[in-house]
C-alpha cells in the first residue's frame, strides 16, 4: 500500500509522520485490497484544533474520514478506529460473514 502524507500550512516533524504511517499501515490487517492511502494534516483557523483527513482507495470506491482534535495523534487514532469499522463491514459484505 502506498501512503501519502501531506501537511498543509506547516511542516510536520518526522515523529508525527512516522506515527501516522504506523497507524494507517495497521488498516491492512482488516482489508488487504488497498490501492493507496492519502492523509492530510492541517491546522484549523483557530490554531487550537488540528484536522486529519484520511482517504483510502479501495477497488470500487473510496473511503473518506475527517476528524478534529486537540492533537494530530488523537485525530489520527479516531480516523483509524472509524476506518477499521467501515473496512470490516465492507469485507463482511464482500465475502459474507
């Protein structure tokens, strides 16, 4: 799976990028048909909250999740948890329970 991480209007440090990549790679356990993942990290105008957008390209459709939190790490964890549920549902529909 190809993972592209983009930071908008700021430079993300290597530690944050490694954290995000580590979390997104774990999604392969739940559905192994990914083409790629795009993660966008951005600061909201109030500078108090951070936004993480994750778009997974799966054959036939794209899955998109966006979450806001006080830290990028918290928002990333929320996105990954939501995506896990969606991927499990997708897999159950495709392959049966």
